[in-house]
């Protein structure tokens, strides 16, 4: 029903305009063409001036009303070192072209009013004017020269690569290289590991969906510590080199708040070097002082208690129309202090170590046992001396095997007995006996502790707790009993 009313309204407006035109034709015939033309000229000239004033006021008001939402103004100052240079050349261009914009529009509508058609006025015929042509060629040329030279200077500084002798790393004076691969429709972010801080070789022929998404070459040892991340983490005040790759069609790596924008071209890696200067928290604080950021982050959620500035995140987006899922090519970018970045960075495990060549189960369990019980070596010794009728010596079981239980309690009816099975280590002595578990140094890989038993065989010794089950799903635990 609403659509029908809209169509009828449009038809009605059209009919009214046609009727107004016919009435105007009748009026012209009654008053005379010359008089009607003069009236039309005066009316259009005055309306032109009114429109000029209203239009320029609208331009000025809208600029100041929305400037805090535009990059480079208000809270949206650049969050990178080179971004300030880009904002500066854009602002210079805006000021110069803005002056030209206002001058040309004022002259356009003023001349339309001043030289409107009037009775007895004849236009001058000027086929050629050297002075006028010189002015409108020299003045723009001089202005453009300064703009081009300034822009070229900013371009050269913003697009410069890292020096050849600059080292990879996280120390001062070094840089961190990160690889960003664009595909329909997402981004793959690959970081180098802390072993060498260098990205390993890749080959598109090695790409396997769901397994080796970036095509890493596993024979290259530099790949063994590389890892993938879902969030683009960046350290503040540290030089970053983004290696940009397109896997299928043309994409564009765009970090608007850092003034970073570069095409991701299949078969032709590109790059961008920049230094973040504001952490995410610092940018949020700058937003908190502006009223438009005080609104609730999600007004439709009654349980939401966060304001817009509190939920702000830097964004990685694709700025090239790459298909129907183009809108979904977004990633969160988080800038943190170097200490926090190192903590996050060192917590990541490489894809190669966890999926391609994971450690053997016994090695993982052994390492976890060492961490839990204080062992330092890959091999340890466990020595016990039984008083009474029996004694025993067990070697190589402290770290090479996992013990999933403490010393058990029991009673003896015969001489000292030791039972050792995978998963449980049980040591007991007969009535009246004592047990002394050998001392050990954590670095030497030995087990420290003492265990004593009562006449009833109760074990009061202290042992390690149940270790974590790593790569041990579905395995049955074994226990040993007397």
C-alpha cells in the first residue's frame, strides 16, 4: 500500500509541474516575451545567490559537525609514525583546494548575478587574452609543484623499506616482519618464531586447505618456529614490516588508523613498513573525551554496560572489492606495550611443532613430569634403601615415565617388596621397616623426597601429583597393587 501511494504521489507531482509549465506559457503570451525573459533572468540570478550562500554555509557546518569522525581530525590522529606526515599533506591539500573551492563558487554565482541578461546590455567578444591565460596556467602550476614535491617527499619516507643491515628481532633498533595473506574472504597472519625472528620460505604448490594454508616449506628450518595468529598483535614503538600476499584475486591490506594501505597482488608480494605509536588503550582514552563516543556500544542489548569508546578496536580490512564476501575480510588489530607483546609472543606455539612434527607422547609427559616434580634432566635416578629384609634400586623411571598416583597405603605380611608399573609407582616395606627415597638435584634430573612407612605399611611420603594428560586421549591408566 505504501509503494502505491509513493507512485501516485510521483505521478501527481509530475502532473502539477506540467500544468505550471503550461500556465507559464500562457502568462508569457499575455505579458510579452521580452518582459518575461527579464523577469526570469532576475529571478534566477537572485536564486543563484541564495543557493550559493546556503550551500557554502552547509559545507562549513557539515565539516565542523562531522570532522571528529574523519581520519586526521579530532581523536582520529594517526596511530603510526609516518601517518602524521600523510595527514599533514592531506590537510595542506585540503586547505589549498578549499580556498580555491570557495573562491570559484563565489565568483561563479556572483558573475551569474552581475552579468545576467538585461535590456540594452551587450556581451563583449574576447577571443584571446595572453595575460588571463598566463595567470590561470602559472598560478596552478606553482601550487601543484609545491603539492607534488611535498607529496613525493612523504611518499618516499612512508614507502621506504627497512635498511639491508637492519636485524630481525624485538630489541631496540631491530624490526619484526609479519606476513599477511589475503584470500576470499579472510586474512592469514603469520609471525616468525623467536628462534631467528625470520619468516620461512613458502611455495604456493604446498598450500593445503585446512592444513598448510600459507604453503610453508617444511624443509626450511626457519618455518619450524613460525606460527599463525587470529589477531594482529603489534608492539608499540617498534618497526613493523608487513609482507603482503594475495592468494587468489586482488585484495588490499588496509589499516585506516595507521594510514597503511597496500594492494595484495597474487604472484607479486608487496610490503609496508610502519611504526605504531599508540596502544589500543591509549586510543580508547583519546576517544573517551568526545560525546559521540559516550553512547552505549550496543543499545539493543539491555545488559550491555560498555560505552563505544570502551569497546573500540583497531581494524584490518580489505579496501578492494574482491567478491560477495568482501565485507567479511576484517581482523582485530591490537597494539600493546613491548612487555605485554613479548608475553603474548612467547606463549604461541608453532604450527610445525604442534601439527607437522609434534613431540612424542613420552617426551611430552616426561617434560611435564620434570616441571611438576622439579626434575631438570631427561634422565633421572631413583634410589631407595629398604631396612629389614629387602632393598631395591630403580633407575631411569623418574623422568622417562609418567606416574599418575602417589605412594599407596597397605600392609605387609612378607619382606620388603617394590612394585613398579607404568602410571603408578608404589613402594612399601614390611612391619618395622623404613624407606628413604634418594635425594636429587632438579638440575641433575633426580627425584628428591623421603618416604616412611609405619608397621601397618601406611605411606606418609610426599610424591608428585597427577600430571597433565597431553596427547594421551583414550589411553587407559595402569596401576600396580601388592
